[in-house]
């Protein structure tokens, strides 16, 4: 059974529609919210593996200083959360206190790290200046 001219035209039309649909999907997903780039992962995790947590502050500050200034502090904290979560040595991250009334104000994130196969939790404090910056780590609830 040989395809007829009508069935060839239908197939060409379907192929074109599929191509257009694929192009539209690519364009819309490319224009979506900016993706979080998982930069400095190896260096960050090397500090964590050596249990030199505060040395990650330079990398955190570098990331935070690169965020767009027109974003709210909450958006910046959410981006920091995603940036931390993408690291291979980070098990989970949650924003535990969006704003602690101190001078200067700070926010904290509860970060669960994988250090040599063991889970370790730290509270990460971020100073709510402009730009946001690394404060310090502490044991949770301290």
C-alpha cells in the first residue's frame, strides 16, 4: 500500500506543526525565570568536607553580590537557598527565619550538609544589608 498525495500532505503539515510547537516550547522555557547557576560547587564542597564552614563565606558573598538589585530580600534568599541546594555536599536547605531583628538585621537558613557520609546541620546567618552578605554559621538553635 503506497501513501497517497493527501496522506503525504497531512504528514508534512503535522511535521511542521510539531516543529512549530517544539520551537514555541523552547522559546517559552528559555524566557522563564532566570535559572540558578550552580557555581563554585567543587570549591564550596571542599571547604565543607574539610569542615571549614566559614571559608564558604567568600563564595556566598560572591554569589549574593551578583544578584539583581531590583529583587526583594525574600527573592534573594530563595535564590541563595536554590544555589546552596544545588551543591553535591548539601542535603537540604530551608529558610528558618526570614528576618531576625538584630542590628544589623539578619536571616537564617537551616542547611543540612553531607560531610564524609554523615549529615551535619548548621544555621547559616545572612546579613540583610545591601547587598546581602554572609554572617556566620552556628549550631542550630544557637
